[in-house]
């Protein structure tokens, strides 16, 4: 399955590489991951910061050989930043099955701009990994808590809903 990833999702996945299993490795091992050149440039720029996002971006760059980088022309009328613009274009041009993107403030616009790809945020990805049995629900919940803390996602409705789902699924598997 081909997956296109945006900068925000890659950085989110790179936050928790010290956990086992780590979600970046799971995604890279199970899917053909492609990113636009613009996203690679954004990840490289983010890696220069001395903060959790910078460290996470550096971890993503350490795995650079595991994803394909492709050039795409930007849509000058698209009202998001160049990374999201390029990621949406690449997903549409390649017929990718999923677009990993954590642009929570404009998800409706990203979703509406996709022709065939399914929009998947990191919280949803972790729920899907738990449901597939790839990661136990309790571990996915811990991963999401770590990511949410590092990415300053306090009060994010998408995170809260995913955590509630993971907690329910973890409780049902225990009992």
C-alpha cells in the first residue's frame, strides 16, 4: 500500500522511537512511504531545532533511505503551507491509498482536496494499528500520550477521541 506523509505526521511518528514497537518503523516496514521534496526540506529545517520536534525530525532523517522522495508542482491556489500542498498533490498524482497528515486546524480542507487517498492522522493511525493487532491498544495509548505531550496537543479533540477509543479497546481486551 502506498502512503504519502506530510511533515507533521512524520515528526509526530519520530517522537517515540525509543518505544517498542515504534510507529515510524511499523509504518515504514509495512508500507511504501513517499514524501514530496518539499516535505523533506521541512523535515530537514525542523531537525535544526533543539526541541522535541527537532529531535524527532532528526530521527526521521536517520531513516531517509526507507522512504521515496518525489518532486511535485505546487498548486499556487491551495490555501495551506507548501508541505501540505505538496503532500496532497503527491497523494493525488500517485493514487496513494493514504495521506498521513496532522494538520488538525485544516483537516476538512485537506480531506476535501484528496481524490482517492484516505486522510489518516497520527491518532487514527495508532487506533488502526491497535485494531490490526500490530500494537496492543494499551501500548498505542501510551504512544499517543507521549506524542501528544511532545507535540503540545493538549485539549485536541482528535487525540481525546482516539485515546478514549484505545482505552475502551484496551479494557475490553483485558476483561
